[in-house]
């Protein structure tokens, strides 16, 4: 099963200021703020929802096709993804813009000052999925993840016009989208991904009820945080899958991306929706135990030991046959 993952590609530059921002702000001078903070460290991490999801799928051996836009500074990041089983040949490289970047400083009280540079991500709207499909011999599913909004709309319309099944995954972009845009992006999706809060926001912005939305998509996949995930289909009982026990909670960033990577890998293997959700929850647990979205190590033996403990021998036997 050939799955293309569209979505943002970015790097995060995270810094820590040992003091308090509040101590540096003068109340009657806020209209002329000019500050520079001497930080203790700099942590550069690979990120972007498209790249995170593709990385997780690559770790599971399903060879995803990453579709997005990056800058000429993408070479090192590309090499990293290539080494971890991601097909990056369909990433568009901008001739004038850098790869999207998030720069953030956190103080001792965990307050943050950050900036997000869209950069080359804005060129995702110029990517044609037909060229991607022609290169790899056809696409069985396209995940349309958070990206340049115009790019998300173009990919959705192209999937519909060409009859390519797609999964709608608005993620961070849902906050800036209006009801009309959301209705266009979810209509006819084979899968609709969201967390619980986003689920309510989708219903509020579109004016559609839960039942109406479910009638317009094949499967509604809602992540429930520590409670796992629920998969709904019209006329069938929901499938609910819990999360494996965590060994520690290091960093929640990228957990949703990891679930999607595991779930999509399960679809690529052809296992049941329940098994796919279990794989997604297991991968998400490994990510929450690690600082960074692509810093976890996936050992087949360790993964299967944890998976067996969480879901039992029968589930593990099915998954083990596919996990490379």
C-alpha cells in the first residue's frame, strides 16, 4: 500500500532563559519593548507534522512518501529521513525560501516567547499529486496534514477529482480555518483525524453535528489523550483502544503525529482497524517517553515486548508478522 504524507516540514530552535521574563518588563514601557535574553542552551530539533508522521512510518518499515516544501537548507534533514526509511524524492525545494522554522525561548516560569517562520512551507500549494503518483506507480491513500492552507485545499480537491482516497488531518491549522474551508477539507475523506478538542471545534465551525460529519467521512478517528483512541463508522459500534502503560512522561510533543504514523502503518500492512490503532497507541507511548518528536529509538524486540504486554499474544502475533 503506497501512502503519501503531506504536511509541514520544519525545524525547532528551542532555548532556555534562566530568569523570568516578567522581571525584564517595565509596565509603563511596554509600547517600546527592546529586549535580548542571554540563554543557557540551544536545542535544535527536527519537526513538522508531515515529517514527523513520515519518520514514524519509516521506523515501522512502511516506506511512506513525504510530500511537502522545504528550503535549500534541507539537505541534512533529508539525509536523516532517507536513512530512516522515508521517500523524500517528492519534497519540493524552494529556490528562495528557507525551511519553516519555530524559534522559542522559555523562561524559568515556563513562559514562552516564540516566532514561527512559514518560509518554504508556503510553496506546498505548488505541488501536484499527480506527479507524485506517476513517480511511484499510483497512490492508495494520501494523508493531508497541517500545511500551507492553500496547499491543503489543493491536495484535497486533487484527491477528489482523481479518485485517490484521502485522510483529513487539520491539526494546528484548524484554528485559522473557517467553517467553509473545513467543510471542503473533510467532505468525502476516508479518514478524519482529530483530538477531542479539535472534534468539538470542527463541529462548532462547520455547524454540522457529530452524526452529520460521520455521514460525510468513512471513519472518524478521535484521539483521547491518555485514554487512547475511538474509531467511529456509520451503523457500526465504535472501536475503542487504550494506551499502553507509560514508563515515564518526558515530552508530549509529537505524540499525535506518532499515533497517525502507527495507525497508517497498520493500514499499509492490511491489519484490522483495532490492530492499527493499537500500533498507533504503542508508537505514541514511545514518543511521550522521549524528548523530541524524532529522537526515539524503535527496537523491534522492545516494541513487541511492550505491545504484547499491552494488547496480548494474539494481537502481537498479527503485528509481529509485519514489523520490520
